[in-house]
C-alpha cells in the first residue's frame, strides 16, 4: 500500500489553499503535479551545469550530455526497450504521433490504403491520420465502441482488420472512459493481418507498468507532463527498422553527421529526429520523474488508483440524476478516470461549482469530440482523474460538490 500522506508532502501545490480551501487536484489525465525531486533536479541543472549538449568539450556540457542521455536510458528501461536509441524525444505525445504519421505514413500510405483507428481516440490520434488520409487519398476507418460496455466492439474490429489496414493506431487507455484496452491482444490481431501498430500510451505509462516488448507494438507515444515530469518533452518509441526508414521532419543542427553545399547526411537514431538545441532541462526533469515513479512502484500506483476509482464509482452510484461513463467497477479494463454528467446541468457549470470548493476537475469534450458526441451523445462531460497522491477524502469532497450542484440548480 502507498503511504499517500508521505507522498503528498513531496508535491508543493497540494498544500496550497484557495479561498480557505485546500486544493483537491482531480485533473491528472490532463497533467500531473510535480514533486520537489523533479523541481529541484531542474533547478540544479540551471544553477550548476546549464550548457548545451553534444557540442561542448568542457565539463558542464559533458555533465549535461550525460544526464540527458541517462534520462533516455531510464525511459527505455521503464517501457522495456532494447536501447535508448529507440527513444526519440519530442515535445509531447501529440508531437510523437504526428512525427510517426508524417515520417512513417508519408513513405508507406498510398492511394486507396486503409488506416484504422477507434472511436475512443484523443484528437491527437485522430487528426494526424485524417490529414494523412486526405494527403495520400487513403481511407480512414474506425473501430466502434460498444455502447453498453464502453470497450472496443469485437465485430467492428474484425471488419476493420479484414480491410488489411496499413496501420492500426489506438489508445492504451481512454482519457474519457478510463477503458484499458488489451493492447497485447489487439497488437497480435493487427500483426496477423499484416498491420503496423501505433499505441498511444499517454494515459497508461504514468499509471501502470508497461512492457512494450511484451505488447509488441511497433510505435509507441507518451508524455512526461502526465507522469510527474515537466511539460515540453515526450517520447516516440519505434522499432529500429521503422526509425531507420523514416525521414526527419525538422532539420538543422545536431541531427546531421555532415553538411555539404548540395546535400546532407543524417545523424544516427535517435538524434536524426532531434534537430536544434534539445530540451535538456526537460529530459533531466523527466529522468527524475521516472526515478520517483520507480521508487514508489508502478504496480503500487495501479493498485492505489483502482481502489480510489472503485470508491468514487460506488459513491456516485447512489446519487440520483448522476450518470458515469466507462467500464463497470469490477472490470479489469477500468483505469483511474471517472467521467460523469448531472442531468440538466452543463459540465462547465459543474466544474465552476467544484472550483468554488477548491476542487479541480475537467469539463468539456476532453479532446475526444467523436467519442463525446457520437458514443456518449453528450455536448460535453465532467471528468475526475486520479493519481498516486489522490485520496478518499478528495472523493468525498467531490461527492459533496455534486450535491451542491444539484442544490444550486434545483435538481431533485
């Protein structure tokens, strides 16, 4: 079990009060809070060895380079890859998926080819494929979400794979439903159809152990800022042959081995995709975040979040006119996200009243408009999302806030 009281002491923002109320931060699917260990690591870099990497033949540059590469090694080990050379640093998971869609897709998607995604995708795993399909005159297909279980519809999946798509891009965990897709099973099915797999791990890597080698996905994306690290840095993992076959999208310094007047030679992977000055402080902070998560234990985090989510769903189940969306409480396919609605109240009003009580939740379409509109048939939804520092007491406060919403809008 986690010592949550001790963990919370590492997060400065969690002790802040607004209007006399200590903040209850329940918007972790959007971004996570940062522990002092990450904050101090970044500060130490700025204070004691701020320098550009790879270029300086002097001690602080060498130290910065070593720390930056070490963070890649930590990221590689976290998801169980063979080498940090398969870890490309990007701005975030969105940037990583775009790099894959353009860098791999442009060379592999032809006119009439099929691209397969699902109805539960974040816009970051929809729009790049829309753009690629339009550019290459390809066909974009969707795997439907089962409206009763909030999981992927098996029949729809089979029909999609029968079209022999060139790539199947899907989320590991839905940022709205909390659905945990069986990534290993889906990858196996796709590979049997001769399909390349891109897995969006933005909502999985921060919350559970992920072994990408065991899953078998060809391409994988996730973000630092959702897993206690700084914003502005994310990861694109891809199998070596895929990275070798891709062209860089941004060119300039550091991603080249040589430049002649009329031609250039790219650097080795992963550096050929990282043009210009790197986000050195981001990489160093990201490495510190990975250290923190490893010290706590990813299995411990998953167990804690499962308990919090179960408690939240059970607490909301007894409130009239409140509906939750996602797999059932007892389902193994349920992550630490609870989206809900209150009949007759817009989610923005719900979030405003929550905020007046010091509770931070998200309200809107959560960058998943096809899912919200077509599957849930809502204009928007309210969402609570949990992490290793979330508590039962925060859930209790959220329940009281829901009751306040109902009283304010005279919902009986």
